[in-house]
C-alpha cells in the first residue's frame, strides 16, 4: 500500500499518566497519510513509563529494564513483519492490514501457538495475559495436547486429572476448563478441528469456599511480631505490606498502583482514592493511622514484590507467628471487609469503600460474621460470671 507510515506508540490509552508504577502496552501504529486513518497492532510487550524512551520520528528505545535488549528485539521483529506485509502485494486494502499475521498463526496446528495468537489479536490486559500464561504452563506440563490432532475426550479427561494435582478449588478448576473450551470452540469455527471434545466432557462450577480472614487479635499478633534470622528484612517488609492491606483493603494488584498521588485530603481527613485494576471500579478509603504509618515508612512507595514471593514469605511469617490459617495476599482484603462490618460500617457503604462491583461480597462478609458475632457475644457470659463473683465477694 502507498502512503502508509509505521511507528511505535507507547501507552496509547494513557494508563501511566496518573500511575507511573503501572506497565503499559507498546503498539505499532499504521497511519495512512492520505485518509488519516490509523490502525494499532499490539506487540504484546508491557513496560513502565520510566523504561520507555522516545527517540523521535516514531522510534522507540527501552532503558533501565533487565531484559531491554530481548524486548526490543521482539518488537522490532514484529515491526519488520508488519512493514514487509503492508508494502507487499498481499496487502491491497486498508482492511487487509488486519491479516498481517493470520497466514502464520490462524492456520497453525499447534494449540499453544493458537492461544498466543488469539491473545495477541485481542490486545488483552497484563492481568489477563498472566492468567492465560498460567494456563498455558499447565497445558505444556501435561504435554499430551500439543497439536489439534491430539485432542480427544480421553485427553481432556486426563488433563482434568493433571489440573487437579495443583488445583484444589472446584470453581478455579471450572474456570480453567471454561477457558480451554472457549479456545477450542474458536478453533472449531476456524475449521482446525471438527468437533469440540468439551461437547462430551462436563465439568461442574462448584461452590466457592468462604474467604479466609483474620480477627483483630490475630492481626495484632502480626503487628507485634519482630522477624528474626536471615530473612528478617524480607519478612518485615511482607508483614508491613500485609498489615497495610488489612487496614486499607487494597488487593495485591492495587498495592502496586498505590503512591503519594493516591492520597487526597477531604475535610481534613486523608483518603485513598483510586480505581481497581481488576474491575475498573473506583474506591475511596479513609487512611487509618496504622496504614499511614506504614506508607510514611516507605515514603509512599510500598515494597511490592511478585505475588508468588509475597505468598511464600507470608506463609513463612504466619507459620512462625503460629496462626493456623491458610493466609494469602487476598486474606488482608477479606480481613478489612470483615473489620468494617465489625465496626458498624453499613453493608451498602462497603462496595464504595472496597471497589466491589455489587453488594454480593459485602453480604458474604456479613453472613460469615454470624459465627464471629456469636463468639463475641459469648464474652457477655464471662462478664456476667465475673459480676456474680464480685457480688458474692462483696456479700
């Protein structure tokens, strides 16, 4: 095609404008100088704003990144492929640009490559990409479904058993199968397989277990714990992160977005304002003193580490303290939700505070606290018994 210019574009949607700690997508812009039409092709590469350098004329340089050379090579390769295709006889119309990689990817017999190609076309978010990469890892571990010709009911059944080795939650297992079923249905529609093996294989959604949360006395145990040994600094940072979650309700991904810019002073009170990375729902949280103390300690740049390392250190921390619960990074968020209800915050207000899409989670917290409420009321029996003893002593 004549009159077409290609260039790199970073963060076209302005994700890093108000949050420099969030990664954004690098794309290739195809611009028609005659009609001023634009198309954006994903490179599927995400970097921080501080790692991007504009070299002018639509160029791109990646700096301060441990894998800068590798990432640059990958996106340059895609740029070259798009450029060759756009100027070839195969690309005759503006709409043909969308087919720049279909010849290689859509007709592939490799299942994993098919999934990766679909993800590339959809320009999915980083969290969706990570979720799919986790599934791809499990599929590659299984190793018996490499090409579409490998697909059969027996293989799906065996893959189910493989997943169950590491996935104990039925709802989580259901999501993995639903994901794979969707991809295979796309493959069927493209003529890569005749039948979807999931048409015969059934899998149940299951019921989610109640979320795990900590009561106030357990949270205080964590606050008062002083880590020792070789890992004391790492455990200390993880303790601070978790306590910050317990008193703000921020999820792991939202911890990464927290900064000094997240704080607003309204009527003399410091508040955390933001939008959940997972759902895009806004939230507003009063910055409680203990959370503010932790934020100040790290100059409002929390020491966030990878989710896996966070959970590993958290498991060690909880074990050393002696709390017999399966605590993960999400436990802090659930703890905050139950804490709000215990302190008399209305169920209607909780979604606005925590960024829930509806009241379902808030109602679940309230139902769970039925047991806690009874346990708390048992203290009244102890008080009555103490009063009786005092009255007997006085007489």
